[in-house]
C-alpha cells in the first residue's frame, strides 16, 4: 500500500528517488528521534533534507515495525499507529484545521512509513514565554489558538494529547500567528463534543506553564466560546476543567 496526497508530493520524492517504500525504508541517516521499542515493535524518526540546485526542503521520515494501535474497526489485531496518524492528518486537512503536510504514506505488512514536511520556522507552544510577547501579540496568540481548538471540537474530534509541545506556532511578518496541531496518533472522533472539550482543555490547562496567568486562561476561554464574557454555561465548563486539573496536581 502506497499513497501520495497529491501529484506534487510524488514529483518531489521522485526527483530525489525516494518515491517507493524500499528506498525510504533503507535510507541511511542519523535518527532525529531514536527508535522507541515497545511490545516487540519499534518506531523512529529521521530528519532529512531534500537538496537540489534550486532549494532545500526538509522532511521527517517516520518508520515503524510492529508498532500498532487498536481501533473500533480493528479491536484485536490493530493497525500501525502511523496509518492512524496519516488518516487523522487527512481528516483535519479536509476540515481546514491546520496540521502537518503529508507527502507519503506506505504500508508493507507490519512496517509503515509516514513522510511529512518539516514545520520550518515554527516552534512548540511549550517553548513560548508569554512574558517576551507584547500584550497584543499575547492576545492574538491566545485568540488564534482558541479558534483552532474550538473548530477541532466543533467537528467532534478529540486530540487526546493536547500538550503545549504538540501545538506548533509561528509569528508571521504581518503580525499574525499560525498554528499547527501535531501528534495525531491518538486523535479520535466522538459523538460527545463535551467529552472532547473537557478532556483536551484540561490537558492544555494542566500542562501550560505558570507564565500563562489566570487572565490569559480566562481570555482564552472567552475566545474559545466566542463570548465577550463567559456565560453561566461556559463558566461551568471552565470550573470543571480547572477543578479536574487541580485534583490531578494534588
């Protein structure tokens, strides 16, 4: 099984003779993330530059073997986690929710490969110190982030690992923030929007650094619910998120 999201992706990899499973699997390069071994399988990541006379494009090549996750369609044998991640990336792209740009997915028995374009000039939210931002930049970041996550939940998707390190941000020259959601291996669709909302917001609230103060967090919730002031219903959600977070931290 081999998939290219579009013709340009295939042309790019073909140009560098990396458009088939074997060439990507046997490509020799230092590990960007050393293989993680689990239950008889492993999963690792290579960062690789596609260079030619005109430009350089950096990609991540993720390879794994016998590294599976179980789904409701495959409750016993499971499927490779990269296969699930690739499908989830496609789902977010179809809903116009910013995420990674896939270039290739390949499956050969219990081996799988996922190639994505590197998020150049982006950094994880975890590395952002809000105290280094102006008040305007800070509010714009929180507003943009709130809108992206709200859209995710509007479509009933639960990220399930919404840590700041899995949210990549970039401040453009025009003074605008760009957001990308990554690490979608555990993302799932749920009929219960409230469940997705509480779970993800609790994770984000709990793991955000102390430099994001209470005013920041309330402002984020206002923009998430698109309310100038939190309604009684929204305040109850905030209280649930905050209470669950405090319980886990004690």
